[in-house]
C-alpha cells in the first residue's frame, strides 16, 4: 500500500514547470497584496495601538514600540506620533472692555505614551481638532476676558503664561500633555491699536517726566549740601588765619621764588606787608 501523501506528491510531480512557477507567483502576489495589512512598521518617535476585530477590540493594555510588528490582516494597527508637536492657531477673543483681539498662538502638545490605547478608544487620532484646539481656545477666551487691551499690551508674557498653564492643567484630559502655549502676536483693529499705543506712550512720557523731576530735586539737594560744606570750610579757615601767619606764608613763598634758577629783579620792602617784590625776566 502506498504511503500517505503519495497521491499529492505524484500530482505535483505531473505538473509542468510553467504551472509550478504560476502557482508560486500567485502565492507571492497574495503575500504582497496582504503585506501592508500583516507587516506594520513603527518608526522612531511613534507608537502603535492594535485593534483586534475578532478578539476584543482595542488593546488598551499594550502600546507597541518602534520596529516591525506582524498582525493578522483583518486587525488594524493605528500609529501615533508621540513626540512633541506644534500647531499654530489664530484665535479671536474679547477683552474686559469689549474690544476684539486676534491672538496668534503656538501650541506644543503630545499624547501620553502609557495611556495611548485609552486615548485611541475615547478620543481617536484627531484629538488635536477634537480636544487640544477647543480647550486652548476656551482657556484663552476666558482668561483674556479678564484683562483690558491696555493691560494685555503692557502685561509681560510670563504672567499670562502662568495663568494659561494653570488652566490647561485643569482642563486637558489626562491622555494629552500641553507642554506650552505661546502667544506670539496680539492684534487690535488699526484705529484702536493706534489709540492704545498713544495712551501707553503718554503714560511712559509722564513717568519719564516724573523721573527727571525727581532727579533734578536730588541734584538741587546735592548742590545745597555741597555749598554748606564750602561755607563751613571757609569759616573754619578764616577763623584760623591772622596777619602774622599770612606774613610768614608770604616770606616762605618769597624764599621759594628767590631760589628758582630764572633771572629776576628783586625790589625789597615795596610789596604788601612790606614783602619784597620779585620781577622775573623769564616766564
């Protein structure tokens, strides 16, 4: 009795070479056709979430890392970018005094890797449009509404940033991280902007004038103190001077002049205090 498998072996043995090549080509075509559904490549900075159609749906317990993963062709691997991403938005807000502002903001965000399955299950890949932008817009409109236009133009960025960061931490779901929201531009209607800038300019000029006035007052005080010092000095010197001391100082000066090498004419007894007069021929 012929062993099992002899019939199938003989069947392949009777096939011609073109038939074998055709079967191999068909198998390769089937593999190539389903390859994108079977082999999933996750690149650097990405992570994957697996959706099993027949075995429980979204796998929220496992996050697939970088590399090649083999799945069933009827399952689906959704790949997320888990690096910090940036989006620029233009948001219209209303200030405390009813003026309309247009803010140009830059949002830095990323999904949390450990709960990527829950993010996919509850929000989905378009979480930027569904959650991030609406939440940021809501916070900006609420917080900017607490300031007037003048305050926004004069308030420093760190103060605004602190208000925004606190609000984002409370409102954004735990699946998403908003690293930073930068207010790049604040635009007013042209007429209002000119009026606000003129008001701020006048405020700065008034502050500069007050500063100069205070500086001049301090300078006047300094000069007054200096004059009092000179007056006290002169009074002390004047009280210590006498005719005898002045004559002695005149004699000392005459002796110094007489010892100089320059040619000179000396007239004795005709100077003030009966001191000699020295007339120098040279400078």
